RNA sequence: GCGCGCUUAGCUCAGUUGGUUAGAGCACCUCGUUUACACCGAGGGGGUCCAAGGUUCGAAUCCUUGAGCGCGCACCA
C-alpha cells in the first residue's frame, strides 16, 4: 500500500476477518505445520496451553473474552519465541448446565415436563442439537477474539475420543476400588431430579424458625431444629460424652409414639463432636436427612436410619399415615401444630440460616439417602501407599513423590493455601447424576448366568455387575441409567485431548504435562482440583506446570455481570465497535493476578485511542521514510538512546510475560511506545533522519505488541510490505542482534532526555511550534528549517537563556537571538523558579542527611550509596543552575 | 466460627525480590493544533499509600494489632 493511501484512522472492521482467515489459512496455528514450513525448529521446546472448554450452553461472555486474551497473548508470545506452541481449543458438554438450559427452553415453549413428554432418546436429541449449535457459535466467537488456536485439534468433552478416555478412567478407578457404589446421603435437587456434588451448592441466607421441643413429655432432653418434619426420622440424640447433665443417659433407648409409621426408637449416644455449650447441648440425630447426622451414624452404627422424605420431595410412608404424601413444608406445619397441641413445643425463635441450593436448578437441596457412585478420596490406591487426597496435596507442595519437577506452580501463590484447605475438607466425590445428558456410567447389570467372564457379583450375590470400556457381550445386560458428573470428564482434559488412553501418541509425549493453564478462581475446586486428582492418579504426573488464576470481571460499578441484572456485554459487539485489539488491551490492562477487575467503556476508548496511535506512528514511519529495514547503524546519541531503551524494555517485557504479569508487560511497552518512541524519537527523526533506526525500532515494536494486539500489528505489517506473517516472525531479541553498549548509551541519553524534559518544564517553551510561531511574528521565517528548530531549540535555548532572551543556534547555518518577553511571564517564572529551588535545596539536604548517617554508609549496598551520591550531585547542580537563572531573571 | 483478599490522586486501578522526590488511565485546569495522529499534542494541580505499634540505615512493600469492605468454606442441632 502506498503511504498516501493509508487512512488516518485504523478501522478494525476492514481488517479483522480477513486477517484471521489469513492466519488460519496459513496453517501456522498448528505446531506441526510450523515445523514443516521451517518456522519452528524440529527440536524446539514444546509449549502447550489448553483452553478451558466453554460450556455449550450458549454464547461467550466478557469473562471468556478475557481468558482468551490471556491465553492468546501467551500462545502468540511463545510461538514468536520459536517454541513448538500448541493452543488447543475445545468445548464442554456441561451435563447439568446444558440439560437444564434446554429443559427451561422447552418449558418456555409450552411443555410441562420435557423428560416425561419426550423420553430419554428424544430429549437427548434436542439437547444434542442445541449443543451443536452452541458449539458453532462458540467457535465463531473464539475466532473473532483472534485466538490463535489449532482448530484441527478441537476437542469436545463428549465426542468419541473423550468418551473412550472417560470409560477407560472409570474402569481403572473401579478396578482399583477407588470408585464404589454406596448408600449414603447425597444432595438432591427435587426440581432437577438429580444429585449434585457439595461444590455445586450455592448457599443462600434465608429467615427460618428454630423450634425447641421434646419428643415426649417424659423425654429427658429437649432438642432444637429448623426442620421439624425430619424429626419423624430421628433415631438418636447425641450429647457430649463428658456432659454431666446427660452422661448417665448414654446408651438408653426411648420408644416414642409421635405419629410416624413406627414409634421412634431414640438412642442416647455420646459423641465428641457435640458442643455442650451450644443450645440445649443435645442434637436430635436424623441420619437420613443430614450429612452431619449421617456421619454420626458412621461412628455409631448401632443407630437406625429412617427415610421420611422421598426423592419427590414428599413425606414417605415411614413418616406415618398423617404425613405421608404431604410436601415437607405441609408436614412441618402439621407436625409443629401437633407438638404445640401436646405441649411439647418449648420455644420458637426467628433466625437466619444458610441453606444450600442447586446452582443449576435453583431449588433448595434436600438431603436424602441413596445408592450412588462415589470416588473414594481417602482410600489407599493399590500399590501406591497413598490416597488420592495425598496425591492432590503433594502435587502442589513438595511435588509428586517429593520431586520438584512434578510440582504444579499456582500463580498467585495464595491460591495454594485455598486449595490445600479445600482438600482437607474434601469428602468422597459423588459422581453419579440422574440427568440424561452426559457420559453414561460404564457399568452393566444382569441376573447371574453361566457366562462368567470378567464378572463380579455384588455382596448379595444376586446381580452381576460388569464394568468395562465397552458394553459386555451377551444377552440381558442393562446399563446403569445414571450419567457422570461433568467434572469427571473435564478432569481428564489435559490428557484426553492429547490422545490418552493411548499414551504413545506424539501429542501426548510432546505436550503433556501442559505448560500453561489459566482459569478463574471460582473454578479452582471444580476443575483444577479434579485435573490434579485424575492426572496424578492415572499418569503419575502433574496435569500442568503452571496455572494462572485470574479474578472475575465486573461492570463499571463493581457488580457481577449477570443476565438478571441485565448488565451483560457481548464481547463480539464491543469488539466490533472498538476493535478486538482494543478489547484485548482493555481486558488485560490494570489487572493483577487473582483479583477482580472492572470493565468500562472508558477503558475501551482509551485502548482504542492507543491502537489508533500505533496505527498513526506507522503512518509516520511509512510517509517519512523510505529506507528498508536493515541492521541499523546508530549515528547519534538519540539513536543509541532509543536502541538502548528498546533492548532494555524487551528484556523487561520478557520478564513480565514469563511471570504472567500481563498488565505490567503492557505498561512497559506502552510507555516505551508513547514516551520514548512517539514523543521523542519520532521528533528527533524529523531532524536526524536515521531511517534505519526508525524502521528497526518500529518493527521491533510491532513484534512486541503483536501478542496483545494481533490484528492492528499484522495489518501494519501488511501495509509496510514486510512480507510474511508477523505472527510467525521472531520476537525481538535485541541483545543478540545488536552490538551496542546499551548500558552506556542508555545512561548518557537518559541524562540528555531528562535535561530536555526539565527544560521543557522550566521554560515552558514547549511546544516548539509556539516558539516558531512567535519567531515568525518577529519576522524570522523558519518554516523551512522548522524540524531543525524544533529539535535544536530544545537544546540550545538552555545554554544561552539569560532570563529574558535566548540565543538560538540552528545547525551551523542559522542563528537568532530572540526575546522571550511575551512568551514567558517573567514574574510567574521567577516565582516558579524560586519554588523549585527551595524544593531542590530541601531535597539536597535530605540526601546529605542520609549520606551523613553512618549506619547508611555501613549497611546499605554500595550501589544504593553511589546512586544516592550521584543524586545529590545532580540535585546540587540543578540547584546551582536554578540559582543562576533566578539571579539573571531578577537583574 | 475458620480462612482468604482488598483499603494508594476526585474515579478505576498498577506498583515483581524493602532502595531515586510513589505511578498510569479517566476526570479537572492552562496552553496549543493547516504539520503521523482531535480516536491529537505540550504542560499543570491533586496523595499523612486505612489506623496504631514494631523490625530496618531505609517501609506503600515485611511483622503484630485494630477498623471498614468483599469473597470462600463450614455451618450448631
């Protein structure tokens, strides 16, 4: 493109789609192609990133946009560093989330009970269609974000390869006795007709009544509850074993007629967990409908379990004829009324309680006893002498087996503590769900037959059980109707995407453990923990080396984005309006690891303006210079300065990126681009015209920015006719390319720049345009020499300024003496100089005091002392200069 | 209750291992703008870094205590 054809403003719409197609068409998103085409060396270090697969429940939101920005910055950076980089995309079938979404849609369109009305197969078909559509939408959106992921390796948690991995893992754990079917209390969503894990609960506060009552008039201990109806299923009262009030009662059994199907048989038991100082010091134990009470029964197997609430949320026959069939709430009112009538109710008080609700279906969870599948986290793994919990702990502390190379590094570190604490509280993981959308449990049952290949029988010897990767042969087998918790398949993500269970594939050998993962902190337990569990168990290694935890994105008022608040922002819309680069920049600026950040249109404007600035720098470079890029020869101090600075910030940026300090990396490049390059060097170039350095530095800048701003940098690269794709050019490695004493140049020129900047501040003759304007008014025509004036005035004015006029020396051709009267307000100037002088003297004094302190000289590092000393010299010199100016101005 | 985080300019936030006179963006004020860029430029004002103690030659940074806000986990019946 000819320089004159380049539009003044960057228009992302003109570029983004086409550039993405160009990248994708080049094949360079695929690391194999990079090697084939010689962009990456065969023996290059592998670098892998896995996309946390978005749920196929609809469209991506800004949080996804932020994640994609983070991952793509990392991927592009490492690809440009010449590493064998794989950024693998995917999608998650998101079992409950997707099914509940589709059911909601079906209900909205007129169905009352989709599961009944459609049946398993037809409902699954509907969900599959929906999921496929979402998957396509997601792929489009990820492309729109500019993500450089390898689409040929796209993985879906519910495709054939992943099903194989899931079944293989299930069977392995089953054979090792780590997956078991057990009768335990579980969290049950009546609305969703399914279990959910502890982590899927959302606790909400709500008002409730705490009732204190006695089972009967002569029952010795009152108990309290917020769920009186469950008391129909009480089988014990627990007290602290040392509690003098109740100690003697332990072991006694009370038979109580209270309206349940059978009289309650309440045994008084002693349990250390009971807090004698709380309430009545006694707990009515309902093993069937409380997790803690069920645990008490594990310690006291002698007590019974009576289920009084069913999976339909209604009272069971065991609750007695008065209550059976009523909802829990109806039963509560009736039961409380009965207690009151019999004079058993001693106290009612209003309290607030926390209850668990299903995060997907929204209803309050009912705790019921059921037979479900569990992963045993405390059981010893055969042949390993350790439990899953142990492995999960080791993986982030000492490293697996004490091997530091097999240790997951969590950034920021504080999430380690959060994770470890969670592990301490971890119970066996309930993995079976009664919804239909998901991996079917690979277990089949049938009555005993003579065919007993690989068969095990359950305890009662009645039903044969077969667990296998594929259905067993033979007649009469019926598969377990349940499906797996969606996190079971997500837990395998780092290796199921790379070919496992075939551990010999190139991808697996090359890219596992994954180098870099990122995720929001809200998903650490769900996902990170499960990946660590699965990988350490099955592969005896860690799933990933580094995981970067980020916060959640909030709106400009600090609220979470949510549908109900109506404050959602579609990243694609905003990307279209401001440009995807601007969006990426806005999402990564000013954020620190692990902390929430806010999003606003102001940020978008700032970012868009910056992108446009970069575009216009390129216009200058294109219009003011015709030289092609070559190894630049620094000719002046300015050249050495800019090259030295460049090399400095290249290293600094690399440091930030290697530690995932995205915001600081951006700030580093941004300030170099604006403060050093655009404001300073470009102006210098107008005089010195060292095109080679200008080109060289600008091309380096483009490459530094590319990971963050892939579109505009690639677009500029195209207009510059550099040829090739910026995406696969090497990230700048200045210290190797350039033979420059950067340290010296840097120091010399920083002094010069500082001096000039001080001059600008001191004499307020910036912009120079104003000065030349004034000169013109005085009959000095400098229009032709403008650039020279602009630059030299900055320097020369300083040395010859006497307070009221200045001697301008413009190269060796032209010099002029001008009065500064009218340009500078002399009185104001005097006041300002005096103020500055006072400040400088004060500062000098404080530095002297510091240096005079013997402890400082003794203890501070030499570099700091030297720095302080030179600082003092500089300050003294500055003060002297100010004094001179002040006296000349006064005379 | 236990744990974690946050508190820095009017607003939103950076500040890696303690070390130049604490930074940015936005907002505000002044000046400028046919010149790569008004999606613009040059300047400026504005901060007892939540409080109090401590460690140190030196603290926004480390320690202790407290306050306010937010979050997570567990919930005591």
